[in-house]
């Protein structure tokens, strides 16, 4: 079991990630504040985030060849983020620096139980336009997987998916944050992966029971996507396509900070997709997400391949 991971070290997948890049300003608080409440925080940290950037970093750390299409501000944080991508081994020739625009920013509260509340200011992320994607079509060539999210302009997301299918890539959409998706886009999605909140937004059903999982997945499959993976937090994940369904439970861990756990999960999914049995792919993704919960911050919590392998080996007996 999981011997395929060693093979992927030698021949890693080529992944094109298109998405947001943010600077996260993180306040640790005793509990999440309520409306109108002023609450004394415990500490303040500034770390790199953004769903697209998180997933690009996670993929690079677990061994994929990663190219990133994004936009950052022509400010101090934009320069820091672009330099950080390079340190992580990510190709950045298509990361634009937009003069006169601030970099994307996320304001994040994290309570003592690891739960979070997030406000995102898009900044330069919304200056990545459909015409930029068309100009960057050469970056789609030679890739295996196309991974995107919904923090960019909807029309930019749509054009990117169309170009990805045109160039023969497997398309994966992390359906966060909750956003409407045009019906004409769903058929360009090979795999969509919403969390519980995003699922309820897209489908109108809160995924609580396995019956709910089937109904939610069925709704999205009828829209034209080829497969669905519901991210269910501590409960694990649920996969469905037109012929099969698989439920993989989560792991018992003590979370430190759940920020970007879903991004780590989706990165693990993209890395392993088509390289192993479906159950092994989902276990790998679950493991990446669990490990991200056990560290503070968004990108700082993205796990390395050796960490995922060690985690999987530690639970091997319980899986056999």
C-alpha cells in the first residue's frame, strides 16, 4: 500500500495551478468574536496564504512540478510572495505584479480550538483577467493536471477551465470560497471538491448523512461534472461519479489551526489523482489535510511528502 508514492517521486505530475495569492494577517483569539463584539486577542502573525498559492505550495512540497498563474500587488507583500514561490520551487513566470494595486489580503481569526473565521480582500487577485489567461495559454502545454479555485473573477475561472480542457488537462476545481458557478462551466470540470459550507451553497443541502452526500454529489454530477469529492472535515471525504461511490473516514487528531486544511487536501488529491486506487488517493488527500490542521498558519502548515508518508505509515495497521 502507498508504494506508488515512491514512483511519483521519480516521475512527478506536472500541475498548473491558477488562483489567488494573499498575505494572511492572523489573530489568535480565545474564541471567535460575535457581531459588534470587541475581543482581546492573544497574538498576531503575518503569513502567506490564498487558496491558489496554498495549493501550489502544498503540491510543490509533496513533490509535483508546479507552475502558478496568479497576480500580486506591486507592493512589499507582492515581492515577498513571489520570492517565496521561487523558494518553494514553483515556476513563477506567469505570476504578474500589478503596479498601483495592493496584494490580496486575508484577515483571519483562529480560536483556541483551531476553528477560524476569514475575511478576504481580493486586491490584485481580481486584476487577473480572462484575456491574461488567453495570453498565457502556452503555460497549459505539457501539463497533466489543472487546478483552480473560486477566489478569482468568475469569468477568469471559466476561461481557464475552457483552455485547460482544450489542451487535454484533467481539471480539478476546489469550490471555495462559496461562489455561484455558471451552468455552462460544469461540463469542463473533471473533479469538483467543495467543503461542507460550499456544498450547501452550491446544492442547497447540508451534507450531514450519507444519504445527503449522495444527493449533493448527484446534483453536481447532473450539472455535468465527471466526479465529486466532498470534503467533510473531521468526518473525512466522500467520492462519487456515475458508477461508484467511496466514503473514507477522517483521522482522529487534535487540530491546532484548520486554516488551509482543505487546500492541503485538494493538493493531495491533485498529486495522487489517477496514480493509485481511488481509496488510496482519498487516504493520501485526507492525510495531507489532517497534517495541515496540526500546524499554525496557511502555507506554513502545508505538509511535505515525507511527512505524509510517515503519517500514512503510522496508521497503516489500522487501514489494513
